[in-house]
């Protein structure tokens, strides 16, 4: 399907009109409202087709899905049957080069270790890009993607879909309006256990191109895993338990849970990061990591100490708060904002003002953040109208950097003094070497 000149001009001009808005750190969510937004459909290519990737494609199927790529035919073929007009590829690099003149935008929904190479290629080609969380596998990759998106004036969105929910918006309003007073302390925790796994050689299954799946990581024979004594395949899901491909609980859930604190408190770059946890395994990720982040003052907002907990760990202070029945709070995962006049506990779907006591009166603000049109639709409409997205790569790049600095601190065993402007850990050459990694020959960022 050829793209006519009027269509191309429309998409290009609308993007340039919104370039400044799309590259800011963050904007309060406001759905794009362009009168022309429904006149043209966007041509989208998808990298990854199964599981989370399948959901992302479905979220954009109101548009033209014109090309799909997957290293595993067990996912590629069903997706091709569903999106019959889409050309199929195994190697996303071949797809992007071949389809360059046909596509306007790209969805990247692959394992973490291939997020950045795929997204960077799309951005350099001038394609609007949606990339699953975390934005990248290394701190340096996150910065590269943010810079490319700004340089190319492209509409971007990181896939942290919970950001589009009303619950997060209400918490942001409570914090921003000062309902609990200035906030200097936040605790963020998640209960999923990423216990140490072990890799072992196995016979490669039919349909999977293992070499393409490895991408920029070191070449190795096909492996599967044992995790908590159970046999698991590394692809397509359990790669999360191994440093070469994922970053454990912090990498998998940090962008979801820390997003709310970054949004509500206007946090960007920490100045200090200190992680502790179990003895480091060089191959497999660990569970039970605690990371202490220090963020500087932002204008009239005070400095913030944010602490992350994964595995079974939770903040001790959580037990000092009671519900209306007088029972200690024991939320499996969430965020606890501690202000001068009270606190807020929240998770994906709910929140409470604390103390939960009728004798304590909190003044809730009238809702002022507009409801979301959906995380995928926000990206689509912003491409058409030039409007902003709320998880653009500038905002989500800083969020991902913070998350991954926690990983660097844990793996290096160092307390990091972070110079964000220069992308440098000023006090540790060992930790600085972990800001990025060497790519295998044939793969580039």
C-alpha cells in the first residue's frame, strides 16, 4: 500500500507542530483533540507478536498493521493469520529496511535486551515509536533513545499501560494539590519473587530462531532454565530472571511502580543510589533487593528519598498504619507517600488517605487531570495531531535510567553518585562500566 503525498505531508506536519510538547519531560495527561485525527490511518509495523506484544498490536489495530516481525514462527504465524494484510518477517532489521517507505510508526515489544537496538533503528528512520517497559536494558541505551526521539521530533510512548488509569491520576492530584503536605519520603514495593534460576543446554524447539532472539547479547547455545526447582523456557517469558536479557524484579516492575512517584513528585534524576540485597549471582537475577534513591529539590519542592523493595520485602513503616478496622496495612505491592500532614498508600487500582480515621479530615481536590483515551490511543492520536504523550521517551527515559541505576548499584556493590548531565557515576569506575554493555558483532544501537 503506497502512501500518498498528502497523507505523508499530513503526518509529517502534524508531528512537527507538536514536537516541542512531545519532547518535554512530562505533561499532564490531555488527550489529543485534532479535528483531522480520524481522517487517516497510520501504517504500523510491529516487532514482536506474542504475549505482551500481541496485546500492544491489538491496542493499535484500529490503524493499519502493515508488517510484523517475530523470531518465533509459533507466534508469527497466528499473528499473520489475524492481520492478513501484514507482511511477515523473522528479522526486524530486514523488516524496517524493506518497509521503510510504507510505515509511519513502530511498536517494539520484545525482551528487554532488544528494546533499544530495535527502537533506535526505528527512530533513526524517522518512525514514531511505542516501546514496552522498561525502555531499555542499560542506562546508556535509555539516554540514547530519549535523545533520538527529541532530535527527530518523533511521537513516542513507553508501554506502562497502568499510567492511563484513573487511580494514578487521582493520586497525582492529591500529591500535587498538597493534600498531605510536602512529601520528602516515598516507599515503593512489589511482591513478585525473582529467585535465582539456573540455565542449562537443551535442544532448540522448532520455530524459534535462537540466534536472532539473542540479538546483541553474547552468542551461546540454546538454553532453558530451572527456577525454584521448576523447569521453564527462557523464551518467551523467563528471560526476566537472567542479567543478559532482563533485570529481575526491579527491571520488570520498577517502571510500573516508580512511575507514580516520578509523575506525582516531578522526579527525574536521582543524585545518589544505594542498593543492598542477597549475594550477587553473576548470571541470574536476585530477589529481595532494596534500593535507596535520593532526589534533589525541584523548584519549591523539597528533596525526596525514595526506597524500592522487591521480593518479599516491604517498608517497616507500613505496619504503623492501620485500616478502618484497626488492622495493620499489609498491601502486597504499592506506593506509600509520606507527607507532613498525612500519607497516601496506592497500587495499580486503588488508594487510601492515611490515617484512615474519620476524625482526620482531608480535603480532596476536584479532579483536574482529564481522563485517558487509552495508552495506545494516546500515542496514535498524538501522531495524527502533534499533541503530547504522557510517557514520551524523555519522561520514560529518565524513569528507566533511575530504575536501572538501582540495578547497577546492586551488581557493582557501590553507592552511586550520579551526574545525570554527563551520564557519569562520579565515584566508581567499576559501576561506570555497567552503564552500558558491549554488543555482539552485527548489532548496533
